[in-house]
C-alpha cells in the first residue's frame, strides 16, 4: 500500500478505526493485533515502522517507542472489504511487553500487550526462525569466549563464509549418502550459519524472502505478457 491508497480504506465503518493484524514477514507468525486510524496508517507508511492508535490513551503510539522493540514495516494490505489491514513486519526484539515473541506468549497460550491495550498471537513452526535471528543478534554482543555465535562474529565474514561453504557441502553429501535425520541435522547447521552471515551484513531472512517474492512476481508478469 502507498500513501495514495489510504483513501480507499474504509475507516468510517468502525468509527474511524480499522483493525490491523501484524504478521511476521518471514515466519508468518501473527505477532499482535492493534488498531489504526488514518493518521496512524499515514505515519506507518511514512516512518517505515508500525504505528497504532491507542484506544486507551487516545493518541498515536509507535510500537516500541518505550521498549525499543519496534516493528519494521514490510507491507500493508487491506482485506476484501477494505475495513481491516494485514501488516507484515520484521520485529526488533520481543513484541510483547512480557518478553515473549508475540503478545499471545511463546506457545500461544498467554496473553498480554504493550502499553496501548493491544493483543496478538503466534502460529506455525517457522516462527522460531524469527526468534533465532533475535538470539543471534543478542549473542553477537557477547564475549567471544562465552558464545560460539559471538566467536563467529569476532572471526569475521571470511570465517562465516567458510562455515557456510562447509555446511552446504555436508548437506549435499548427506542428501545422497545418509539417512533423513542426518540430512535434517546438516540442513539445520547450514541454515544457522547462513543466518549468522546475513546478520553480519545487517541482512535478514525477510530480505531473502523479499528477493524470492520479487523474482516470483517478475516471472509471473513475464508469463502473463507472453
């Protein structure tokens, strides 16, 4: 959605507000549910970070403005009636004020929300990938002797690249000569080291997914043009 599309959103149906469901851009996990008025949507698009309207405080609030755990915007899409929004974003740290990845708790059984009176949830096994990126970011700040991840960051991109190459070879060998459990183990090692390498360049799985999505759209457009 672009600024020019805001006029197409039906804010009037619910007294000036629309429900905004926030979904992790990589894992698909539902992170939280909030509300936006026109100004909140405008500011979300301008800032590139998710901004809500707090019904309890009657003001705009940017997610993470007190905790630092903001939501970096990827995309906003209205539903078919244009009276609700799906917001895909990348979280910087835990989404819930309780410290969990989503406002429904780690396993979806708890509830909570940052000051502002909102709530949300988590779903899907890929949700852990988002948590793993956060763990990697935390451990890169540790001393090299206390964490393998920190040691990789200390050794630099060449060592990370070497590990990615080694693990990719292990995956290839396991795929033709070993059982499924070994292939899964080697794939997990490869994915972990790839995440570390990406984070060393301030990149994320969301960026990789964005590249794949862009390629898919280009191919689809090319096929339609034939």
